[in-house]
C-alpha cells in the first residue's frame, strides 16, 4: 500500500480533523511561541491554554519542577479571561489553518455555560474542550469526579452552543469509565483523557514542598501506562471517540494509544523538550499505519487483542 494513499483524517463526533495529532492545552501557549518551530497548519488541531470567564493570576511560584520521567506543574490556569482571549488571541489562532479547540474551565456549572455561549460564533473556534479535570485549582476536578455532575455540565454547554464538545477527564478517580459515560450521556462528541495525576515533590533538606502550591499535576512518560489503561477502559465503555493524552512523544506511543482505543491523541509535555516531535510523528504515521495494513487511522483504533 502506498503511504500517500493512506487517509489520516479522523472524526470526533461533529469535529473532523485532518489528522489525529493535536497539541494539549497549555503546552503551546497561544501558538505564537511555537510558530518558528512547527508548521502549525500541519497539525490536526491546537488547544490553547485553558481560558476562564475572568482573569486568573495562577498559583504562587515555583510552578513547575522536573521529576523522574516527567514533570510537575501547578500553573493554576493563569490567563487573561475570555474577553481578552477572544480579542487578542483568537484572530491569530483563526489564521493558522488548523482546528482550534478552545479549552474552557468554570468555577461552577453556570460559568461553563456562559463561556460556551460567549464562544459561539467566534471566528476560528472549531470546538470546545471542557477542562473538568485540572488538579491545580480549587474545585478544578469537581465536575470530573462525579458522573452526574459531568453529565450536567456537558449538557448545559450543549444547550448553550452548537460547537462540538470534548470533555477532558481526570485520572484522579477510581472508575474513569463511569465519568466517560456521564460525559457521553450529557452529549459530548468525545472524551479526552487523561489530565495530569496529582503529585508532590519535596526538598528534604529544607523540609519544604518544591511547588509554591504544594501539590501539582504530574505529566510526561511516567504517566503513560496509566493513560493507556484509562483510554482502553473508556473506549470500551462509551460509543463516542476517545482522545488519548499522557506521555506521548513518539510514533510508537501514538500507535499504542490508537490500538488501545484512541481515535486521536494530544501531545503535551514532550513539546517542552522536543518542540518538533509532532512533525516527526506526522512524518512517520503513514508508514506505521501501512505496517498494520491500514488504509486509514480508524482501521487500527481499538484493535488491541485481549
């Protein structure tokens, strides 16, 4: 099979992407920072850093630290609020020629609804990702740890706008499949998982935590087995597509997530130490699919043999 004949396009409910390689929220900033490294239009999609209704200063520093096979972050959703985002960031993002999936976070149900309504009709917005799973803010995971709460917030956003909806789920639960079902019942087009795992780093000599907010979210290769497990469980529990996130840095990582049940992936921490890894993955994806005799991405999704 010719590599050029392989289709990389994927469908996440009502959202169609040119390919399954996206960059996770918070890891590309608002994309300007990465434009000199990456041909942004080649990406399947970009998720800018999460935006909230009002400006947020974020958590006290230090906000990041390196750990074994990963990193901890406690940024705390630092952003200028939805109005500044729409006025100053979206015009540039809309010009990039790829899907822009806007990540939103609310302190309560109504804030999610208000954010969705405000983004309806904004040029360049392709879809919304509901960040119901941030471990670094008070109440950040409230809507992601209870299936009914997740269902309610997704349903509220669905009523407020016509945009495709992805619900980003937390790994800090005992049964992620039940949360995924709640998102599906609320009307989500897809679920994204996982967000970071809650962690702690300490300086034993000073007997102090390293992060200013004490706890932070662990990301990077260290969480990949957890992410793979949860993607597998969620994909078996719901009929909607799953987007895999967690420790993805190479074509092998991507293929593992696809086989486990993900229709698309988001690359996060790897962007910090290998800014061009997304393009390297895209360059090798057709050959990897061809190796399995696949003519399109969907041919390999969820084909793990148990």
